[in-house]
């Protein structure tokens, strides 16, 4: 104690710091070792650290906290550590990090990175509904100025049926391509320029042509209508037996048509350059859904209001999954857009009734969520989920895991997990090492530790100085503002009444 910093320890810390600054991929690799738990205890424990060591250790902890703590006990340690440094660190991390689980497609690793589903399991594009809608939460970390940022695609083996959605490399506009053969295969939405390091909710609603009207596609960004353009509706895939029957027979013979595949990210076949370091594009996906119908403007506003942390298929009463801010914003929109008739809007139907009345689960073709992912080498995971699956399903999962040698993403549009493991449209494969991150943030951990309300109020009660009291209140309101679960718990447990009593006693 009292001696100068050990040069070797500073070198090790500096090496780790440089590595995790380079990419989220490196950050996740370090985080997965569980070393953050030890770093937090060293940084905020009672042991002595030289300034050079402490400075680097805190920088490492701040970067790793982007992916949350390794276990709830880490949160418990930070909340109970003596002194103000751990409490300040907690508050700083709560205000900085509350992002969603995500996939990251880092093309700098191989030149391509994608999630690929061998079949949608049903006919596409829809011929019996008004059209189709694709929605996703995306965030671009780095645009590569030489390469388009591919988001989503659908195609059959002949590429007769073809849909491609991407952000254009120079304009950063959203582009929708629906053919590889026509004179005007793609259209651009020029009203929105996408920026780096910002979460966007995007939705494309593509209407099927009618007798007297052509096909139109609408872009919605962050719940608001952005632009509508004329765009050719995708062709139906040909019959797989090579028959020359007309496309009109598609619905009656859909089992004989080419299967329609789907992908998220950039497949190897679409990448102009493969190899490490040749493409610099990096972007993240929090969720993606493909619906076999057109979603209304109001309903898409509800989807945006749920935020990127929502994990589900929009079948419940969705009001319970909203933060106060989202609920107030939707209520205001409802009053403005439906004056005097707001009781009959899709917003209130989705929020107060069951959203499945607006769009049943059977209309969802694709639902991809980072939390619904089996890890690599799943056979070595000892989880309750694996033990609860039928033996045949588990055996099939192990077979696919061995065959792929990478994680597997469940298509949550298939309601039963055991069914998904036996269907071609049930499991999506990873290509080019997409990263799966399911951060465990501090606001969620307060709920995990004690249902949030008792713990948040106890921390406030325990505060003895003005600074401690203000810090405890700030932590509480950060957790309530960013989490529907915590805000619901405060109301259900009469937390605001108890909060008033505590504040009066402290005053």
C-alpha cells in the first residue's frame, strides 16, 4: 500500500481499454467473461489503487456497463458500497445506458453479416389482404460511404419474388426495391436522412394494387408518416414444379411454389467485398416484424410508443407496456387526430383492449427478437427451458446447433417453440458472426432485486444528507422514466404516497 502503480497492471488495463474501445464486438467478448463483476469490486471496494490504475479501471467499467451488469449481485454491491463514488457511478450509468437488447451486424469482421430464414412458411407477397408491413428498430453505429447498409430482404430461388430494403450509401435515404428485372426496380424515400448512433423505428407499409389504383408504399419513421411513393408490388414466386400455370393459381397451389426466404443484414451473396476490414458498416437491430397486412398510422404510433425494449408480438393490451411519457404522447396524438371521436381510434383499441383485435398473431410472418435466441453450443447450457422442451425438440435443437456452429434465432411468429424447432420457418441462422446482446441494465436489476418499489424507497429512506437524498430521488426517477415495469410497480404498490411521507419526514 502506498507504492507506485505496477507497470504490468497498467499495461494490462490499457490493453483491455484499447480493445473494447475499438468495437462493441470486442466489448461483448470481454463482458461475457464476467470480469466486470471483479472490476466493480476493485474500483469501489476498500482496497487501495494508484491513480493510473483507478482511472483506466473506471473507464473500462463505464464502457462495459453499456452491456449491463453480469448479475444482480453487482447492482446490490454498487447500491450498498460505502461513500458517494459508487452511488455517483450508479446514477451516471442509469442516465447513460437504458438501451434495448440488440443484434449487431458488424461487416468489418467478414464483409457480410446476416440472420437468414430459409422460408417464411406462407405465401408472399400477400394476395388476400391489403398488402404487407415491415417494422424494425434500427441504429447505425457506422455508415460505410462505399456500401449500402442492407436492412431486410425477401426472395425466392428464381428471384421472381424479390424485396430489398436498405439505406443508400451516399444519401442515407431509405430505399425499397421490389424487383431485379423491371425498368424501375427501386424507389427512394428522400424526406428522411438517417443519422449515426440514434435509434429509429422504421415501418414500410406496401399496399397491393387495385383495379384502378397502382401500388403505393409508405414510410413511417418514429411513429410518424414520412412519405408515400408509387412502388411496384412484388411478384408472386413461380411454381416449383416448373409448370407454366398462371400466377392466378398461386393461392390454390401455394404448396407447389418456390419457398420464399428472408434475411436481416447483409448476406454473403449480396456483399460486394468479403474479408476482414474491407467493409466498415456496423448497425444494430432491436426487433423486426413482417406483417401480412397494412398497419394503420395510429397502430404504428403505438408500436413506436412501446420503445425498442418491447419484446412481444403485439397481442396484449399494450397500455401496460408503456412508460408515462409514451402514454401521454399517445393520448395527446389521439385527441389531436380524432377530436370528438377518440374513443374509437386504433390507439385506444391497442392500449385499452387487446391489440390482437387489430392484428391477430396469425398475420405475423416474421418476428425476430434478440432475447429469443439460443446461444452457440446450446447442448452445454443447463437451463430450465431446455429441460421443459419435449425430448424430440431438444434433440433437433442440438442437431441444428452442432450443424450451424453458431447461435440460432427463433422466429417468434411461430407461437409454439417446440413447433418452431421442426419447421423451416421456425429458426433463423447466423451468418458472418452477428452479435447478440441482452444487456442487464441497472433499472431492470432494481426490479429483479426487490420488485423496485421497496428497494427504491428504502434507498431514499436510508439517505442522511441532502446530496444523498437528491441522488436517491434522481436514481428513482431515472428508473421510472425508462421502464414501464418500474412505473407500474410504483403505482401498484402505492409508491408515490409513501414517497410523499418520506420526503415530508426528511424536510
